[in-house]
């Protein structure tokens, strides 16, 4: 048993239990989590079952559509990720004292991956040759979950919904808006209202993206229903490819993602008012943790780049 008073901790709980549980919770899939941890699906399923037997409660509900956290699982996830994060920080600190090379793992949302980040990464690489830098691009929910668990040191991108920011701090760098773009010269380039978009193929931000609630609030305020002809995707590569290939496609996306496409004339921005979607872009880190020297140096470079 686990004594919730904190006086006794069941020693059967191992790091592999917590790591597997966090990975499953992030991926919401046993199969995907197993692939990320380089385990077989039966092995990770067995690890989860062992953890639930030790804890004495069901932490996750399994179904054909994936897995979901029970109320007990939601509570346990918070402490599991804090524990694994603290252990990773301790190991990295000890290794740093011993003179081992450092490593900085940064998560980047698509809106900064092609604009702000490259210059900062190159400057950091030149100034910190003893630190191995890793850049991981992905959707907001995934990156913030990995940040909380200690798998990432920093995340750079848009401020997300309050729930996704639990246990995290945010340092604003700048603001940007969501724009609606289409292939230059296409028929959608003449659109002047959101209601007209029902006649086109719409690429729309998915539920777990940072910009979804901003776009949704804008459309609700204008009385425009959710587009029935939408494809939901957070992939910038997919969005760009489809929009350039099909002149009848329009794409809701953060301006930073398509800044170069707009500058070079490959994409055109629709003449619709999206000023209500302006949101903060910044650096996310774990709120209860003192950042490493490498993390502080990288954050400083990012800040100078937006000053």
C-alpha cells in the first residue's frame, strides 16, 4: 500500500512504472507509448497493470479507442510526472558536476520552429559547444506534457489553455495572431467574410491545439457555425502541402508558421479580421524547478531575438 500521509512509500514502485504511466497518459495509447519507450505493447501493458496493483486503484480505463485517465489517474499523473522530473534533474546535476557533457532538450511549436528558433539555436550552438541541443517539434498538448514529465527542459510556443499549463510557468516573448491563408491567386483569395468559407475546404486547428479556442471564440462571436467541410490537423507540413496543392483550400494557422510563404508570395492572406485571435508566444518551463545554466542561456538568446 501507499500511505498518503507521506510517511511510507511502497518500494515496489519503480521509475519504469512512472515513466510508462506518464508516456501512456501523454499518448493516450498503449501502442504509441510502447513505441516511444521502445517496448512491446504487452510489456507496457503489464507495467501499467503492475502499477495499478501496487497503488490499489484503476488509473486508466482501456477501450478500443485508446486509454483515458480515471479521476484517480488524473491525480496520480501530476505526482508521477513531478517525481520523474525531479529524478531526471538530480541525475543531470550530478553528471554535470562530474564534468559530463550537458544536454538541453527544447520543444518547439510549429509557429516558432521556422522563424524565431533557428537563429536562436545557431547562436546557442556557437556559444555553448559543450551542450548537446535537441529540438523536438510537436503539438501543444504533447510538448507541455513532456515538459511536465521532465522529458523536455523548455517549450517555446503559444500560451495554451489553463489546463495545459498546470505546473508550468510562462515567459512572454511576443504576440501573434491566427491568419487564414490560401494559395496565391486562388479563388479563395477574394473571400471577405468567414461565412463564405463554407464553400471551400477548410484546414482547421484540432481540439488539443493552442489556437483552437481562439479561433472558436472568434467564429462564435460572429455567429459562424463550425465548418462542416473541415479537416483538422496540427501539422504545418501537411497544411502547407495541401494548401499549395489545392487552390480551393483555406488554412487557419498562426502567422509565424507561414511568414516566409506570405513573404515569398506562395500563400496569400485572406482579407478577414482575425485580430481577436492575437495570443502570447513565449517560453514554458517547470514552475517549481530552477532552470539549468544551459536553459537560462538559451532563454536569454530567445529574449534578445525578440527585443
